[in-house]
């Protein structure tokens, strides 16, 4: 009886989870822990600090449409791993930034590293290695950002209190590099690189013969950009990311504003991240079994409810429900954007098309966090921001229902 080996793609899935845990989980999802200490130390407003996230997003936006082309010109392994190290070093350098201007400059570099080693890189690898269970694989891999957020938000909070925010930046940067180690050893861009086939590939080679591969279905980016449906997908990507990051970037400060201690607020942010991680797996699984359109409708409706419940989080009887459901809201961008892109345009030129979609994913965090900070600076609360983001998601729901009626290839 032959020993069944673990499919190599699942090992890559685990390594991708860890890479996102130390990347997005720390650098993006733990940034809110530093909002109050940095603004107090540098004497700037929340809106000004939130512009740091905008600079991260701006450089990501500028680079993301070209990631697919970069992969064809340079080694995807070097690009991805180099980007991850560059991002971690940029994060560490924040500890020495003595002005908000330096935060902005470093944010540009962090954004470049994040784009090259973040969700684009992971979803492309999962797309290459999985035909069957693609949604589940993407869901599991993308939980890394949620797991990282769950673990490192409370760690960041304790480090800031015990050692100061500068030391917290340095320690978290070291953790980020450590989380990258499995991917350094396991990275393979596609199964053909080691003589394998994607999981679920319909073509089976005879034993001992050369493996042949089917041409992936789908359309090229040059065709997709001429189709109005692509810009609908891009709007959905913007709406999902803007609504999620517009709230989550302010979460730590918001919970302390409504009466909770910094430690308790960090616990809530951690619970949001745990919920996000679990929901990514759940909704990735549902995409494989219910189909992308039904999964999309369910997930966006839950997302709208999640944002509205955050307004009620000051009520201690409902705060835990608020953070759990909002965690589902955060999961939406990571699961839905790659899956609706694959569903609509196919896997053939996924890296290039998703790179363009990702431009709009990063546009959301570029616009929403400073908008949320500005709304707070003017009104002293985030209520108007919550309403705006709920309405934006409602518009995305309507657009998605129309777009996802059928595949476009």
C-alpha cells in the first residue's frame, strides 16, 4: 500500500498563512495599536497619522497593476521574499522616525514590500497550485492576516505599555521576519516547477510518461480592460476594502473612546481578528460548495450588519457580538476579491487581472482611514463614518448581484 504524501500545495498554503501572519497581520492589521502613542509623541492628529496608511496604500496602488508583469520578468521567488524582507525592515525603521513626514516616506516603502509579498502573491500561488478546493485554499492561506492580527495586537499593546512604541515596532519587525522562514524554504511558484500538477487537474498523465497540462481557461487582461464588468469588480474591491479598513484602522482608538481600557480594546481587536481568520476559512469553503454568487451575497449582507453593530459596541451586552460579526466583515475583502476575479475572468491571466483589481483594494485604505480620522476630528465620533461604509457596501451588493450572474469567458 502506497504512502499518501501531503499535497505540496497544502504545505505552501501553510507557509503562505505564516507569511501573511507576519506581514499583513503585523504591518497592516496591528497599525491601529500605534495610533494614540504616536500621535501623542509626535503631536499630530489622528487624521495626520492615518495618512501614513494612505501612503502605504498609494505605493501599493501604484505597483499592484504591474505585479503580473513583474512575475514574468523576474523570479517570483525573489520578488515575493525580497518584498517581505523589505516590508519588515521598513516597519522596524518606523521606530526611529521622529516626524510624521518620515512615517509617510517609510509608508511608501512598506507599501511596496506589502504588495510584492501580500495577498496578490498568495492568491496567485494558490491559483497556480489548486484547481479543486481553490476557495478553501485561499481562505486558509488568507487567515494568516487574521491570526497575525489576533496574536500581535495584544502583544503590541503590551510592548507599547512596557517598553514604548519604538521598541514595539522593532520587536514586531523581528517577528515578521521569523514568520517568513518557512516560505523561504518551501516557495515554488507553480507545480510544473517540480514536475507536479495542480490539485484537481483533469489531465492525468500515465505513469512514467511526461506530464501534459491543459491550457487554463479565461481571458487576457488586454481583453478584460475593455469590458465594463471589470470596472464593476474593481468598484466592489474598493467598497469592500474601504469599508473594512475605514473602521478597523480606528478600532483600538474607537474602543478606548467609548469607555474601554487600552488592554480591553486590544482584546476586542484580537477577537475581531480571530473571527476574521475563522470566517476566511468558512467563506472559502462555502465558495467551493455554494458557488461564488451565493457566497458573495451572504458575505456582503453579513458585512453590512457587522459595521452597523460596531456603532452599538458601547453597550457591553452587545460588544462581543459586534466584534465577532465585524470580523466577518474584515474577511470579505480577502476571500471575495480573488474569487470573484477568478469566477468572472478565469485563471488564465489571473495574476495580471487581479493586480489591477488590487489597485482598487489598496485605494480603499488610502481613502477610508484618513476620512474616518477626519470625521472623528470634526464630529468627535465615528457614527457618520459607519453609516457611509454601510451604504458603500449596500451599493457593492447590488453591483455584485448583477456582475456574478454568469462567467465572462
